[in-house]
């Protein structure tokens, strides 16, 4: 019996399957290479280890408080330094008229790099026993509170600011936490604005 060899028809990528017996088309090779690169990219992403949480910082903020706004610079610096090392930051605005939209505007206007949530019912402030903003609360990896109080000592009192902070309390606490050193000072008295139900007017805030 004689077998008749049939000639393979010309490959048309719009009408034919991407691969014909015995050979790869240019279209198939490109698709194959794309799939391999995609798989390698996914593998590399999954193989990249995430930094294990080392602790977290909870900070109470108020857009209308000048002292809280002044403290944002130090908070940004701490976030940029300690965030990549596994310290998580979360802000809350304990203002009864705070909304998701107003807080989003606040974050954007003052370039706050970490999440901030409205605490319009002041549940978080009540849970923390806070009465002043700004105030920070630092927790270790076991979620134990190791420090609460001021960000630094830039303000000695309301209306009395040092040219430069002498003690960087938050930075010192986070440095000790990551180094495994004892926390020598676990509480300081914050200087700032009383937590009230004053209305937010973000359009009138001075970004300086």
C-alpha cells in the first residue's frame, strides 16, 4: 500500500492553530516565549520574600490642628525609614464630621504616605484612651503597646515651639524596637489639640 504524502498547507494565524506538526511558526515561538517570560515573572514575584511585620504605629491626627500638621514631617521621615523594615503605620482622624472623602483630601493635600481612616464615632480614640492629637501608639510584633505619647519634643507647649526638636521619641522607640533594645521611655505627654467634634474645612487648610 502506498501512502501519499500530503503537502502541509501554508500557516495562516487567523485561521489555523498556532502550531503545525513538526514545526513552530513565528507566531507560535513568540507566544511560547511570552508565556515563559510571564511564568518566570510570576515565579520571581512569588519568590520575593515580604518583610515580616516587626511592629506597628497608630497615630491620631487632626487636619485642623497646626501641631498635628507640623508633626507630619517627622511622621513621613519615620515611615520612609522604618516602613521598609516591617513597621506598619495607620492614621486615624477622631473628628465627628470626618468622612472617607474628607480624609482622602487631607492625605493628598499633606502628602501623607500611610493609610488614614476617619474615626467619626471616635471609637479608636476612646479605645486608646486618647484626648490629644497628635499622639502616637507603638506596638511590637506581638501587638503589645510599648510606647504612647508625642512624636518628638518640637513643641514644649501650645504656641511654644523649639527651633528644632531635641528628642525624637517615635524614632528612638522604633530604632530600639528593631534593634531588640529595651524601651527606656514607654510614655510621654503629647502636646497638641483636644479631640473635639469641630468641623473639617479642608479647603481652608494651610499646607505649610
